[in-house]
């Protein structure tokens, strides 16, 4: 008699998609959503493998839609995806890569023709698709603009100037996700942007307890259960990393403060809504994640401001 085997709920080394649930990142999703709504332009950075792409696709985009009652138009997540064959030298090299990425879902309101400026594409295509809504551009793996084709300094400068003109429109929001080891050159190039990347959010690895929660809840999706001792041993095993010595050789080491493994998650989120007064309100959220498994403290935000109401009232005491 054939035996029915439950589908393996552990997705392996790939980001969680928008249709998959996400465990263990409710706080980060909530804080990043409200930081972006309040500040308009945010730089998201993290160590490699902490789960930026999963946080964006399975958490942030869904949260933005639910939080704003679909007041934002969200084009496809932007990846530069430059290849040797598409990397024709020129000042619009990176801007053209952004437009190709936006066109993945099909040309918005007609063919783009020879448009090589993000600002022009926004005006002639995205605003028509937005139909009066605010537009939120999400750039994933944005460090590719400095890691690909070294020496293209003129193209990089032209790209950031194009972004600056695009983001000068107050109805355009943007999130830029980068690996933190490329943070310095990105911030340097971003000095021309309206906010100069002053608002940043650091995503760190999960704490040990949250990593255990991610693994256990992920196992439940496949109707499995980890014994407490086995779960603790699994997290400890995942904390073992290879460390390179001064002589170039590698040895195994137990990382006691963080677990740099990246790949175990899945989840579901129920979001919040906007209050009648127009203030972005925070309600009790329910988020489940199954992505990066790691040990350390919860990620801090460089600056966190509460969303502002469009209208304020000055009282007699001046407050």
C-alpha cells in the first residue's frame, strides 16, 4: 500500500515568495512598514543571509497593501539584473536595467520605446498605472550598482542623478535593500538623493529563541514536531560556521552570539489599516516567518519616527 509523504515545508536556500507565509519577523515588518510610510525613502541593510528579500516579498509588500488599504501602487520589485550581453556602455546603463526590471510584468500602458530614464518612465508609464495612487519603488540587491562593471563611475553617477529626479516627486516612495558590506559606497553615491539616505533600517539575524520558533512553526506546516532537545541541537548545529585563519585555511567554530544560516522560513500575516483621521495606525499584528535562522539581538533602527498626520492642531499651551 503506498505511503503518503507530507510535503517538506523547509524551502531551502531561496527567498520566501509573496504567496508564502513568513515566521519570526513580525516586529521587523511592522517597524519597517511604518518607517517607510513616515519617511518615504528608506535604506534597508543587513548582513548577507539575514533575509532581506524574504522580508520584502513575504512581509513588507503585503503589509503596505494591508496597512494603506491599497493606497499604494507597487510595481514589480526592482533588480538590476545586468548581464554582460545587456551591459552596453553608456550613461543610462543602470537606468535601463531598472526599466527592464519594471517591464517584467509586461509594458505598462504601452511600449516603452526608447525610454532610458527612470524619471521619464515614471511620468509616461507608472503614473498611468498608478491611477492617482502613490507609487512605491522597491529595489532589492541594490548593491549590484556598485559590484557590477567596476569603473563605470559615470554611469553610476548618472543613475543616482536619475533616481534623485525621480524621487523629487513627493508622491514616490522608495526602499533600497543592500548588503551591509557595500553600505559605504551606496551612501556615498546617495548623497544626491532628496534625503541622502538619512533613514536606515538594519535587519539582523534572528535570536536563538526566535530561530527555534521559526523551525518549529515551519515543521508544523508539514505536520511535524521537533522534540525540545532536538530543536536546540539543530539550532546549535546551524550556528557552526567556517572561519578563515590568517594562513588562508578554514576551521569550524561555534558562533555563540548569532547563527548565520539563511534558509528556513515561511509564514502568514494579518495587517493593520489606516485610521479615519488619516494617521497610520498600529494595530495588533500577527506575522509568521520562516526565513533566516540566526542568533543575535533584534535589529535596531537608526532612526524611527512616528508617521505624521496630514493635519495637526496647535493648542493654547503651544503643543
